[in-house]
C-alpha cells in the first residue's frame, strides 16, 4: 500500500473513531451535570490505562511483526496474541471497574465502573493486526460502526432523560462484540481458545519491554484525569476533563499516523529505512505543530461551544497543545526509529523518566493550581520523554555512522 493510501486509511479511520464520543459528550455535559461528566471521564481514564495493559505492547510492535511475517504465519500470530491478551483482559477489567468506582463521585460510581470495563476491553482491538496487513475496511465494519451506533443510542437515551449508565453499557457491548466478530473471521473462535496458551505466554514475555513502555506511559497520559480528580475539586477537574477530551482526540490522530507509517518505514526489507524514517519524522513534526496551534487558538472556544460551563481555560489549553506536540515527535522517534533499530528499551527508559516526573507533578500541582497544574504535569512529562528519546536516537545514529 502506498504512503498516501496508508495515511488516508489508517489516519482517517482512527480520527473518525476519536470523534465518535463527541456525539454524546456535549449531551452529557449539558444534560447530565458535573457528577456524571466527571464519572464518565474517570472511567475512560482508568479503562484507558488498563487497555494499554491488555494490549501487551502490540500497539507498538504489532504492525511491524505482522508486516514482516509471511502470509501463512499471520493467522497464528493473531491467535497467539489474542489468547495472551484475553488472559490479561479478564482480571484487568475487574480491577479497572473497582478502581473507577472508588474514584468517581459517589452517586455515579456504577457509571464510572462500567465505562472503565468497556474501555479496558478496547485493549483487545485487532487494529495492530489490520494495520500490519494494510487492510483498513475491517476496522470500519467491526470497530468504528458498532461504537458509533452504541454512542448515538446512548446519547439519545441521555437526551431523553434516561440513566447515563446506558451509554457505557451499550459501548461495552459494541466493543466486545466487534472484537469477537472480527476474530471469528481470522480463525474459528474454538481454534483460538484451544490453541497453545503456553505459547501465548511466551509471546507475551517476548514483548514485555513494549508492554511495559505503553503501560508506564499510561501512568501520566491515560491516568491524568484520575490523578487530577484525586488532587483537586470536581469543578476544577471538570475543566481539565474538557481539555482532556480534545487531547485524547489529538492523541488518537497522532497514534493513527504513527501506526500508518510504521509498516511503511520497514517495507522492502528496510531498503529505504533511513529516508522513510526522516520523512515520517517530518510528517509528525508538522502534525504536532498543527495540534499545538489548534489547542492554543481554538481550545477554549471549542470546549465552550461543546461543553458549556465545563470549558478549558487558555493556559491549560496551551499546555495540552505542548503535550500533543511532544507526543507527535516521540511517537515517530519511537515507532519509526527506535523500534526498527531494536531499541525498545530506550523507549521504555524514556517513558519511565516521564512517569517519574509527570505523576507526582500532576498530583501536587493540580492540588495547588487545579486544571492548570494538572496540564503542567502532563506537558512536563512529555517534554522529558522527548528529550530522552532524542538522546537515544542521536546515540543510535552515531553508532551506525549515519
């Protein structure tokens, strides 16, 4: 698949997926109130972290594995990865639900719990496999459309005065059903479940570095809302949540472009690796600058239009924009440079450094400055990750003599 087609397919689809929640979020903000608004955000935050645990690092290394595997090896690769993730998903979903219920506003604990379980199950997504194959259509049929339908129905129920919990409940059915339906097209469900679980555990251990990288990264990105909620008032948290909604959409677009380019960079036995890696970095630099400008100039206005009184202020929006710029650069440095060079431990080191800085800063500064403090912690963490990855990339370049 050509570069243009990859970008058009695998960037547009996740971008559309990121827009799906905006079918219900304005309704939730205006019709449900601060409590349910924060509860849904907490469930998404906790669930997003545990979804990374469930994914076992395949979002990072999976497309490259599939792209380099032969056609006959790919179905078994899918089955092996799926079994490993199922083993993690069941306990992860239970833990995510309990934690979300404890952190959410009291009356809305059940809503947060169900949302956390739903988003955790999203870690079973087959996107890593389909990106490696270069096949975008199944992502639309099995993941995008079911989630859009569930979100529309959930939004309609809330608009008509129904319980907010219907939204995460329907989303859970859509996510689980879509993942299971696509898996059945690759291999019979019985064959997936009856395969070698021991082999799947070995597979998981082989990719512990990538899995740890995503999980530690989630400690200061996906968990940021929960950290801010724990550190400040519900009103301050509500403003941060609004900025975080746009941030998640931007992060999805950045990750989608990163995935789209990942297989392309190493195609043809890496014959064009150097030139393609530089082009990928350039594209991500442009995307990051666009994201920063959008947050800085449009963030407060757009969140006011969408979420009313829950809008983000301009300083917080600018900090979110800085975080998006750094994420765009580190996505390319990691997936297009360090992973193909076998330097996954370098990525892990960078996100550990980011977590060490970001988690305490977010907790402390959000208690002092509210939403601005939380966004300062997030942006600081991403700057640290960028600096560490740049250092590793320059070292790798010097070692290769290029």
